[in-house]
């Protein structure tokens, strides 16, 4: 019981963002780039955009890449850094790839 209370006390001291840092993008709305900038990013990369939405505080692009594969791309709203690209494989199952940091 004492061990459980110690662990719960420790967890209570952690900032809320630390425990869930991978759950989304965290940027004040005032720092967000407009949707038009996300659309330009997609165009520069050769992607066809079906939809741009907001999910877990990130922009999410649904569309196709230059080879015609279906993709779902997670983009940081302030920096427009590509965080993750999820490709749909030949069998219709998603395959995730973390995007390497680059200045393309």
C-alpha cells in the first residue's frame, strides 16, 4: 500500500504534458500555420490531398503520394515538420513510417 501511494504521489508531480508527450502536437493556436501552407507543403512533396484535418493537435493530411499510394501524414502545426507518414500497403493495411527530420 505504501509503495502504491509513493508511486501515485510521484505521478501527481509530473507535468501533464510529460506523461502524454507522444499523443499529439502541442503548439499554441497563435503559432499555427494556415491550412493553405499545409496544402502547399503537400503540393511541394507531390502529394494529392483528399482532406486536411486536425487530430490530436496536429494537422493530418489524407491523400495519395506521388506514386499513387494512399497516405495519412501527420504534420506539426507550427513548424510544418512531417512527423509521421502512414502508407497503406497492397493488402489495404496501414504501415507507419516515422519521417526523418529534414528541410525538404
